[in-house]
C-alpha cells in the first residue's frame, strides 16, 4: 500500500492564482482531513470528510474548498491565493469503527506552498 | 470549540533522562487524545494514544496519562535517546497543540 499520497510536493503561486492540492489514500479509510502547518506551529484543521459526498468545515476553512466524490480522493482547492496561505499542507485519513469515531490519523508527506 | 495548550515549547535533556510534556484541553466531551512525533521535514506519525475511559497507557519507553477531571494529559518518555529528538504534538480529537521541540543530547 502507498498509504496517503499528495501532489505536488512544492508549489509557488502568485497572489490571486488558484490551484488544487491532490490527496489520495489506498487504505479504504472513510475519514479524510486537510490540515495546514505554519512554521513552528501545530496543525490546524481546514476541512474534513466522513465519507464520499460529505464534507465539513474545520477551524480555518476560509479561502479553501473541498470535494469528496470517491473514498480515495480528497482534493483541496485554493481560490484567489493570498500570502497568508503560505504553509505546509498535510492530508490525512483514518478509519472509524462501529463504536469509535476517532482513531490514528495517517498523514501524507505534505505540500509546501508559497504565495508571493 | 476545543482548545489545546501544550507545554513546554522546547525541552532539552541529556541522553538517559526522562522527558515530560503536558497538555490541557477545554472540552469535557473530548474522548480521544493522540500524541504525534514529527521529525524535521517529515510527516507527523502517531506514537501513542489514549481514550477517556483509560487513565494510563504504556508502550515500552513511552507512557501517557490522562486526568479527565482536570482536563490534563501528559506524555512521558523514559531513558531518552538522541533519536527521540523531534517535535511532539498532543491533540484532543482533531485539535492539536502547538508542539514541543525535544532535544536529546548524547
């Protein structure tokens, strides 16, 4: 299994440009997440999804959009990029059980985004 | 919403010493408390977790304790080794602390 994969690894955007960060997992996990990690800080939840067709906002959703059309894929869309969106973006997935919603999250390798 | 505070922000110890990192949370409904280790330039990886129906959990040199009444949980690493050097994050469900940079000197 490849686990959680993310593309691209690095990207530089100009202010006002848009882009999509790709995330794919091959572990058949229902739950998927997007986090951003600013330098020297913890992870902030942007959006999450508990299954195909279902998405919810996290702590810092402004300026981002997501979709979940399949179990495997959870792309993150940045519209009108701003310097404040310069960060490292991590995608993650986890597997809920019948009685437990939260379990270990498996993270992708991250995408380092710079907005100039 | 949930708020997680983590202390200290940096921790330096000698090899073989113990290290303790502490976190507090605000939402009494939170019931899952993982700890992640992140090496420089790498992704976070789970090292241990605890649920609210358990007070303590151990895995070799690592242990986590949870005090639900006080809304505190702590990570304990014994017999530290240089390869333990990394940033450690606590979380209450999906809300993360700001991290502790642990440096273990030989």
